[in-house]
C-alpha cells in the first residue's frame, strides 16, 4: 500500500497541507461570511418581523380598547334612550289612566245617581203599595173602608217619614 510507504510521505504531507490551507482559506473567506451574512440577514428579518408583530399587536389592542369603549358608550346611550322612552310611555300611560279614571268616576257617579233614583222610586212605589195593602187589610179585618190618603198617612207615620 502506497500510503504506508515512508518514502511517499513528504509529498503527501505537502499536498495535505496545501489542500488544508486552500480549504481553510475558501471556508474562512467565502463560506463562513456567506453563512454569517445569511444568518445575520435572517436574524434582522426575524427581528423586523417581531417588531412588526409587536406593533400590530399594540395596534390591535388599541383598536380592541377603542371598540370596547365605543361599545360601552353605545350601550349606555341605548340604555338612556330606553329609559327615556320608558319614562315617556309611563307618563302617557298615567295620563290615559287618569282620563279613564275620570271617565269611570263620572260613569260610576251617574250609575249611583240612577240607582239612588230607582231606589227612591221603588220606595215610593212600596209606600203606595203598602198603603193599598194596609187599606185592604183594614177592610177585611174591620169591614170598614178607609181612604187612600189616610192609609198613606198611616204608612208614612209607621215608616217615620
């Protein structure tokens, strides 16, 4: 095997050193800077993307806060409008209720007057009827006939009129 022959070692060592130095030069001057540049470019791109993402996150949070504030404001306005409408409707209902109460009060007063008039008329009719019945009873019991005026006066006296 020629690798183990000691007489061929010096040229092999020379070409090993030349190849090593050439590879070292190529790697140190070409490959490493390109790789470092790519790594630096990627790092700067990632840092830029992270900064953009943080900015967008901050903008989103600000937009969410302003949306929530606007939503809360809209809810408050809606509640105020609903309260105002409820108060208006309650006032209208109370006004209508007062009108109905007045109308019903007038109808009740009229009905009470009619009932009182009917009761008074019925009492007058009862007095006249009682006088007729009393006249008939006296005639049947005593056989004498009394006048209608006398019977009416006797009924009125017994009723306390």
